[in-house]
C-alpha cells in the first residue's frame, strides 16, 4: 500500500443527484453518485514526458504486459510483429522508476523480460534490453490465459508498490484451460491488480475478454486491425501511468431497516458492483472501484427504505470514499460510519428520503437517474439482441436491437448508434424500427458487443 502525501494524492469529491421525494408508503430511493478526482500532480507531466519524470516522484507502480504468443498469432505473420511493436511502444511510455515485466502467453506463461521471477525497473537501459528481448517472441502453442494472469500476479506482488496493473493481449479463445480454471484465477487475482484486456483480430471470445477486464476492474476493447495495436497500447499505458491511488472503494452506510438493492458503475461504462461488497463494520459495505487518476465516474445506488408517512424524512444512505487497509496496517483509521480499517479520502455524499403528498414532486424522475437507467438498459438490450441473433431467434434479436437503437438515439449515444447501424438497417430510430442486416462483418458485430457497456454522460 502507498503512503499518501497531500502533494501527490488527487482531491476527491462526491456529488449526489436524486429526487428525494417519495409518495406516502414509497420505499425505493435512487441516486446517481458522481465521484471526481482532481489535482493529483503526476498526470500530464508524467504522460507528456515519461523519461523526464524523476523516478519516485509519481506513485510507485508495477506493470506486467501479457502478450499472446499462441500459434494463431502467426496468421497473418504481421500480427506477431504488430504485437511486438505495440509492446515496445508501451515500454517506451513507462515512467522512469516503474517496475515492469513482459510475459509471453501460450498454454503456459513464459517470462520474456527480465526473467528470474523478478521485475525490471524502467530506465533507458532496461527499456532497450526489454525491446531486444521482444525480438525473440515467436508464435506457437495454445492458449491458457489463467496461467498468464497467475504469473503476472506473482511478479506484480514481488514489488512493494501502490499501483499494480496488467495489460493483456489475446487473439484467440481460451481453449487449453477449463472455464472454471480461468474463473478461479480471476477470483484469486481480483483486488490484487487491475488489468486492461484487448482482443486483436476476430477469432477471440468477447465474453472472455470483457469478463477478464470486468473481474480485474480494467477496460476491454477490440483492436480489429493489428496495425492499430501500437497506438492502443500507448494510450493504455499512458492511462495506467496516470493512476495515483489504488484500491479505492465506495463505502455505503445505511440505517437500520434499509436494504441496498444494487450498486453499479454507470459511466464511463456499465459495471455491476452489487455482488462485490465486502462488509466494513455495522451496516456498512465497501464496493471496489479500482485505481484513480484525474477522472470522474458515475455510480447508480438504489436502496429500499422502510415505508413512512407524509412529512417524515430520513437519511437513506451515506456514501464515502476509502482505501481499505489490510489487517494490522498501522495507518488504519475509522472511515465513515462503517468503522472498517481504512484510509478515508475525505469526501462523502448523503442520499435522502422525504415523504410528500405533492404528486408532482414525488413522481418526477431525476434527469441523471433517468439517463443512466436508460444507458444500463441499452447495454443489456445490445447484449441480449446479439445473443438472440447468434441463437437464430431473429424476431427476438430485431426487437432487442430495435430497442437499443431507440435508447441510443434518445440518450444521444452517437458512438453506440453508429455501431448498431452496422448490424441493423435503421428504419426509424425514434420508434426503434429496424431490420437485421443479412450480412454483418464479424469485426462490426464484435465491436458492438465489446463496447456495448460504454455510456455517454448526462448533458449538464
């Protein structure tokens, strides 16, 4: 865990958007919680000129780059070359002083650089040595992604750093490992490091890649053209180098009689967090929200409160930001009302419930809540529509994808609307009237599925 100093830690703020008014007997309270981190001090300078950035000035970090080296990476042969170039570009983007390793992934995981079960420390020499080692990467063998992740976990945990991050590239399905083995590995690695996952080409499984990123609180995307890998890897590494606080959690305290129905991230992507709760003292729970730099994200909190009479009001939930500490950590301090051992990041928001007989007040939906409810439905409609299309239920697929077109149009999600238009012919976006295209490029369908959870923010 990092020792935080005021000069290096971003300032966190929490804003709550909700309609707090309920009709008599009303019980469901919805709120959008916007978390913003600003002014950390390393972002920008580190990313703009990583080599000029003094070692140790930024937060201590370790990065493991996992490159698929299975036999399919030779088809076409340029794919492996593009992967080597992308990894070299990512290494060039490392800040001086950051620990790093490169892993070659087949049905086994191999240390490509530096080897010996250790990490290298980024500097002019180690960057060059790593790039020399990359030239030896060749394609051959199968795919067992869990072995790559386990090796990354071992290497990353060998460094006493605050930020641990992985970048994983695959071009195929995880065929040389049972699904439950990968699932068990993800459970073991969850909370130990974050990981961005990328699928290159079109022969990989979307749900595998998005599942890895989701479990490890990273991003997932498709790079259909291997030639675009270097730019994507550079951007991923720049983002990783901009992270300054790891292992942040949304701590939600609720009073007696109140039940949390769900907690989900709704921007920049939809991510279900409800089942990831860990208890943090009486009536409080922590929901992991990963590593943070200068950025803002939105969360949807839904709680069920005890029914009450007109004129009554109550605090339905208190939301704070903490970095939970391992047992026996000396820096522990009671954070929020939960009292779990944690470092409090000094920001909190209150969710209220007020019962009224004013019908207009109690029936109006907060614009933020309405917008993100629609974005979550949009993501679900796309995923269900594509699954139905694959299963041959074309009527069901048409209905779901038509609803997705309608939601994307109404919410102004232009990027998703463009992706949908490559899979369906849009007759009328406003009513969601569409026809399935007879022929769809595989890359277009996979891009829509991979990016289905990306949302647009509420227009302020």
